[in-house]
C-alpha cells in the first residue's frame, strides 16, 4: 500500500514501483489536467523484469484510469508523451517513447510503425495466425533492470556519436560510409547497430505491405525473410550494441535450430525476453528445444507465452 498527496508530488518524492503511477498523476497535472483523488488497485499477469514493457503498461493504464475518473478527454497521442515524461522525469529512467506508444496506439491484427522523430505512426497489417505462424515470447527468467546504468550508457554513447558526426541524432545518418570520422570502435559499433536496425524495420514493413493480410496474406517465404531479419537484428544487438545476455543468445539459437523463422531479444537488454516468429507446425519443437537448451546449461526453465497483435489499453468493464 502506498499513499501519495497529489498536491505534493515531485520527482524523487516517491520511489520504487509506485513512482510509475504517481509519476503519471504528476505529469498529468503538470500538463494542466486537474485530477481528483483516486484509490487504485493494480493487478497484472505481465511477468515483472521480463523486458515486456510492464512499466509503460502500468503508466498507460493509470493514465486512462485517472483521466476517465476525472472526466477528461485527453488525446492518446498526448497521453503517450505524458506517460513517457512520468518514466523519464519522475521515475528517472531514460527510456524512449516506443513502449508507451505501443500500449496506447496499437490495433488488433496490426504492427505499429512509429517514427520517433515526428511521433507519426502507421498501422501495418500483421496477422501471423492467418498465415499459419505465430509470435512466441520466451521469458528467459534473467531479470533485467534498466535503471542500473547500462541502458543510459548506450543512449549516451549514441548521443555522443551523433555529436561527433555533426548530426542531431543517428536517425539523420543516411549512409554508413559517412562515419569515417568516427574513430572510436565502440561508438562505431553503436552507430552501425542503430543504422542497420532502422533499415531492418523498414524492410519488414515493406515485406508486410507487399502481401497484406488476412487472405492470402504473407507467404511462408515472406515470414522466412522477416524471420531472417529478426535473427540478424539479434546478432546486431549482441555484437554491435552489446545488450544481449547468455540466455537470450541460447534461446535464439535453439529456436532457429528447431524451425523458427527467426528470433531476437526484445526490451532494453541485459535480461528479459526473446520474441520468435514461428511456423504453427514447429511451435512445440521450438518450445522443447529452448527448454532443453536451458536445462543443459542448468538455468531456470524459461516461460513461454503466445504473443498476439492486439488492441491497445482500454477499459474492459464497468
């Protein structure tokens, strides 16, 4: 149980998990939205520390609950920025805006293409089940923490690389050949990951748009190509961005070896989960292979969850 005074909220005055919902109330009021008092009960089946954006989910659910109780009609795009401000400035975690956008803007049967520069977003048809495939989420049970400094260090490295290259952000880089002036090998690796991962996102979107669902939908060859890009992304996160961890690497290797189209770590890194794109016929074999790999290493058994492109946060009853 945590009790906070809405009139006395300020960064650092609430710590621990309660900083996330309290931060949302603070950010809403800072944006000019007056709130009444509220008593909130929180329940979740999202595994904590699994890299599944549980903090953003909590922020966005709190934002919708508080604005509904107050009778406020706040556009979702504004709630996205309010939720991010709560995490950045109140909870003190320097995340981007992707997680909050996914929680508030996604639509069932679609993937969300988010432009983090302009905050424009586009719905891209994505219904793997219609094509005999599925998204398998593998919780490696290696708990991650973004606030321990490594996540912030990667962000600072990217900002420093952009500064040395004379651009506002690495998004402005149009050709890796333009990085010749960057002599620091670590910063070069960080830049290479960001640049190539942006390109992979655009390639996946192009593949999905070229064969939209639900019927006939993407072919097995299309999913195979998307899977290749997912696995390629994991290698980049492991080698160039250096945010992977042993359980994730083993899960990706085992999943792909057992027939998954592809797989990659998700979240901020250093623990958490892996997402695989898997043919429905191979789902059992992939689960068995990953569980077997973990058993051979003596690691805690992984948890498997089916991930479905679903609607964003909403009131479900009452």
